[in-house]
């Protein structure tokens, strides 16, 4: 049964609206499109299965050494391909829920890393963000705090102010994973925000979603990853797009993504090389999208092996075209 796509309001900062006028890649990611109303049989309501591993509201505990904490579901702009589109813009955690989540972490010393995600954690009011980071810093067993954010792309001036407001001293390491999909997003303003995040003592990595019509060719990806390395940001993950309803027009066939990743391996420094990953639907976790974990059957369907050894069918792509364009 196709899941009716969840509507996502069009939301762009004035900065991004201006950038969309000159960059087709930015326009495609942020301007609403008619295709979003289309559902396909392969769509999933909870494409990455967060619900299956959520012991408390706002907390996802899927791996033994780290948890995902979702303090806010707000983002400064709405990406049209968002796989959390059913939740983006919804209410964030209440103070009581946050207290409970931090108590859960403090009671489990095996949790070494807390990953703030959402929504975009850097859109929290500065005092609330600082208080949360200070509380996490106070939990001795937490060695690393990681923040997943797209604010440096959505609203770089605001990201710069947030960076300048971060406490310069902390016990736990602070890693920031910037979500960037195209080199057009690395404007002078965004580069200034990245510099300010480094200035605040954060280590930076990036994550990119592979998106049809935005970055699904080798040259676009190489240009992006090289630009990130030049800015001191290590490309971390290249995500295969999740099967959220309303995002069909952004989907890239898995075979094409794998061929692209292979092309990059041969033509790009290891420093600029992200790991191509697939989130196995149903909450079975992220795995490398290579043959080590994901294998093809003759009929074009896929089998993904989760970390626990279990095997899961991954639907064949309707469009099985695999040719890798060097450029669009
Ligand atoms: C993606 C994800 C993480 C982080 O995984 P890494 O491979 O360490 O980046 C943690 N928890 C959940 C629930 C996730 O989906
Ligand atoms: S930044 Fe992430 S969570 Fe926010 S709208 Fe974009 S894809 Fe969705």
C-alpha cells in the first residue's frame, strides 16, 4: 500500500531563496515540486526505523556506544528530500523529556558518544544549546558530543553567531557533522561559518545525501568533496537516499550509487573519500553500500546484511539504469 506523502511546508531563509536564483542545485533541494505529492509502493513511513529503537521520547539508542538525541525538530529551512519530513517542524523535547534522556545517558556508561540531531540542534536558542552542551560535558562517561547540522548552509550568518557563542573550553570532544550536498552551498558566508566552528574548537566532518538531479554525477561529487577537504572538513558519509514518501524524484538507483562510489575511489584522495552507506529499512542500521554488506540478486533486487548478521530484502530500483555520467 503506498503511503501518502507527508506534506512539508516550503521554508527557505531569505539567504537561501537568493542562492536558489543562481544555483539550480540549491533550487531543486529547497523549492517545493509537484512530484512530492506522488506516492510509490516502495515508500516507507519510517524509512530508517527510528521508532524501533527509541526507549524514550527524543532518544534513539540503536548502537551500544552511542545515542541519537533529538532536542528539536525545527530546521531553518526545509530540504525537499527530507526523510524525517513527517516530523520536521514538530515540537521538540520538553524540559522533562530532556532531563529523562540525560539521566538515561548518565546511567549507562557504555554510551560514549551523544549525537545531537533533529531537526537541527543549532537552531535551539543559544542559551538552551549552551545549557545542553554543558550538561553533556558534565556526564563523565560521554567522551564525544557530535552535532548534525545544516545551519551553515541554511543560514550561515546565524551559524556564525552560534559558533561564536560556543564555550571555548570543554571536556568532551565536540565533532560537528555538516550536511552539504553541492559545492554551490559553500558560499563565502558558509565558509566563514565553517571557519568560526573550527575557531570554537570543533572537529568537522560532512555528510552528503546522494540526490538525483543535484549531485548524482562523479564530477559534482568530486568538486564538493575536494572543496570540503580544502576547508578542513573530512567527507564522512555519502548517504543513499532513504525511501521516504514524496521523495521518489530524488532517488538514485543503488547500482548507480555503487558505480559512482567506485569511480570516486579511483580518482579521489582518500581524505576526500566518504563512505557510501545505506540505512537498512526497519531500523536495522547503516551499512556500507558495497558488496561487503549489500549484494544483488539476478532479478535486480538486493539483500542487505545488518551488523547483527540478519539479512533484509531491499527493493529493486524501478529505474535500473546504472551508467555513471562524469558530468550532467
Ligand atoms: C546514523 C545513526 C547513528 C550514527 O552512526 P555513525 O555510523 O556513528 O555515524 C547513531 N544512532 C542512530 C540511531 C543512527 O541512525
Ligand atoms: S536539515 Fe535534515 S532534518 Fe532538516 S529539513 Fe533538511 S534533511 Fe530534514
